[in-house]
C-alpha cells in the first residue's frame, strides 16, 4: 500500500464533493486538519514521555551501579583496617 497519486486524490475529492456538497466540504477539511494536528501533538507528547522514562531508567541503573561500587569500596576499606 503506497502513497496516493494525483488521480486518486482527485477522485476522492470529487466523491467527497458529491457526498457532502460544496458548503460542507470546507468545514470537514477544517475539522480533519484540527484532528490531525491534535493527533500529532498527542503522539509527540507520548514520544517525549517515553524518551524521558527511558532516560530516567538509565539514570537509575547507573546510580544503582555507583552506589553498589561505593558500598563495595567502603566494605573493602573496612576489611583492610
């Protein structure tokens, strides 16, 4: 399934014009544009949230590793004395 060509777009436009009429078509286009903009905004927010969660998880893992290493070093230094 590829992208739509010019002929397909013209056929869809003519069918929409016949079904909805010339007065309703601009309102439908405006509504469709708003819907697509909201969808894009929501998907961008989801992507940002996902990336933030991944970043925080990596930071938690590295912090846990640092604390584990520090704990081991502290334990070793007590054993040496």
